[in-house]
C-alpha cells in the first residue's frame, strides 16, 4: 500500500467526545515524535490517523 497520511492545517470539525484507549509505550513514543515534528498535539495526530484508517478501511466478509 502506497497511501500516505498528509497532515494539513487544523480545521474545526464540530463536536467531540472523549474516548479512552490503551496503546503500547512504543506507539505513544512514535506518536509523540510525530506530534513534535509537526507542531500538532498527540490527540490531533491520533484523530488524523483514525480518520485516515476509517476512510481507507476495507471490510472483508467471511465466505
């Protein structure tokens, strides 16, 4: 897969909801590196990654 997540300027996206999730220490460290490099918050990076994943998700039905 050659798709890339492009980080753009922040835009208002409406209401929000708090959701809790457990992540590995390594993943959080990677997210923090990306946040530092891009000037975004960890939360913004996680949200962008999830939006990208949902938009590019393919569900394979069991035969």
